[in-house]
């Protein structure tokens, strides 16, 4: 048997896992989810969920991955079998649905890179920017071309393999994105009127909170941290036995949360400064930021740089999603990495077509009252990921607890004291809270 590929270093793993977590979920989705859920209260609930349930499930996935050295489905087969591999199967299903619409949105970021250079963004009028965005995503051809370009890039990185593709890209891009966000925030918070946006995000108003807010926060936590579908199982499977994964899980959660909060601090002040509607939904980032750039010296340059980094952040996430699918077909179905990447990439591209068109000609074709795009988002982020997380917690807490404890012990066999807290979280608190929030969100 060929030896399983491994990450080149611990830092490489952390950055690749953080690269998976940090993406459109942080910069595109988080600001509009916070915006349409009342701001500060959403942020607080989100943070509480991330550092309890999110961190616990993150570590649980990494442990499953490292113990099994297998893909999302194979891991459950190897460690226990029975019905458990179904959890991984749901994850692989979620990977198809998420990537199909994720790649459409990532395509928009590439299109906006091009627009930045060709001068298509030079306005700070909300009406003009909003109309330009709506007009662009409603198109039949152009958004699909960008979706195709993005999927092709994703396939290319995944077929290049773990070390040379995924790890190398993440090492350069993550720090660059961080620095650029800080520069842009400097501009956004000094715009006249920005203070209202800061207050909106930092002063919680709990009167707006419903169970739906809480379930939105939970689904956002899973989506943003890449949890519940086996991405961290798959990445963890390429870890060598000697790495300290608890520290790695902590870093990934911290970095991801930092970027989401920074994105909120960038977008929401600008939203208020320019009089946009914080509840505008998925277009929020794309219509607000161009207004900020229009107010900056070298605005086009910064716009180009921003959308470039966002596209790259999306790419380090999309490769982790495709990797979940490809790892399964390579490990368990005997396909070569190359063939699996290309075929699965094509299928996902096709699945994304109706998502893209649902912003235009398929606007009125609804499923349970949702457009195809919203349906894919709902099924994956609001259902499949939290359900996956629930069973992943139960699996680690009740099925492989002994092995998980041992895996986290240090070389001299000492088990760290916090492991008992984690045990309570994965055995009881996380599964109960996820089940409760899911059900309350659905019936409210
Ligand atoms: N976490 C990624 C983001 O925030 C998206 C993602 C979801 C990646 C699920 C992997 C698994 O953009």
C-alpha cells in the first residue's frame, strides 16, 4: 500500500484547516446573517456557540480523522461500522450541495475582480451598486462562466494533492487577507456615520432574538468553521500522530472567528455610513464594499486586491469541500485522485447551474417557498451540517471515547485535565443543544 500523504508541518496543517474555515462564510455570509438578525445579539450568541459546540466538534472531527487516517465515510467504517458510516455519507452529500452554490458565489468574486480593473464599480450610490449587482447575478451566461472558472481552479488544486496544492496556497494567502482586512477597516470605520454600524454590531439588542436567530447562529457556526460534513475529519486524516491537535483546533476556531468579526467591523459600519439596508441579504458585501472603495485613494487597486483575496480565501475553502468527496472516491472506491477530482468537479458544476440561474430566469421556480440557491443553502447549512455535528459529537463521546482520550494524551501518557470538560461537551451538551436549537428553529 502507498503511504498516506501527510502535511509538511504543524503550521501547514493549521493554515490549511484555517484556510478551509476562513472563506465566503466569514466575509460574505457572516455580515449579512448578523445584519438580518439584529447585529450585536447575533454576534454574542454566535460567539457562545462557536467556543462551546464549535470548538468541541472541531476537535472531535480532527480526532476521528487522525485515529482512522480515512475519509469522512471510511473513518466511521474503520472505527466502528454499523450505521455510523451514514454520518459520513450525509457529509459527502452536504459537500456536493454546499460546493455547488459556494462556487457560484465565489464566481461573483472573480467577476468583481475583473469589474474593479475595468472600472465597473466606480460609484458609491447604493441604488446604482445594488442594481449593478442584481443585474450581474441575474445573467444567464456570465455568472456561469465565472462559476466554471472557479470550479476548474478548485479541481486543479485538489488534483495537485495535499502538500503541494492545498498547503502551499494557504500559507501565503491567509496572512495577506488578514492585513488587507485591517487596512480596509481603517477606512470603513472612519467614514462619516460609521459609528451607527459599530453600535449595531457591538450593542446587543435582545428584543430581536427569536429561536430562528439562534438556529441561524448555529448553522453559521457550522458553516463558517467547516464542521459537520467531515472536512476536518479528512484534513485530520493527513496528520501525523505526534501533532498536538487540541492546540490546532483552538487556533483554527480563533482565526476563523477573528476574520468573521473583522468582516463584520468592515461591512456593517460601511452599510450604515452609506445608508444601505443591513438586512439586504446575500448581496450585502458585494454592494457595500464597492462604495467603500469608491471613497478611497487607489480605490480600484484596493477593490481588485480585496476581491482577489476573497476569491483565494474561497478557493482554500472550496478545495476542502471537494477534498471530502475526492478522498472518499480515492480511498474507498479506487479512483485515481485525478479522475475523481475531474468527475466530481464536473458534477458539482452542473448542480450549481440552477443555483446560479435562480437569481435570474429561475427566480420564480421555488421549492418549499425557496429558490434553488436558498434551498441548497438551507438543506446543507441549516440541516445537514448541524445534524452531522450532532452525530459526530455522539460518536466521539460514546463510541470511541477511550481511543479519543488516549489520542489526546501526551507522550508520557498524561491526559490533560480539560479533557473531562470536553467529554461533557461532546457527550451531553453539544448533542442536546444542537437537537434543541434545530427543532426550535424549524418549528418557530
Ligand atoms: N467554512 C467555509 C467558509 O466559511 C465553507 C465551508 C463549509 C468549508 C463547510 C468546508 C465545509 O467559507
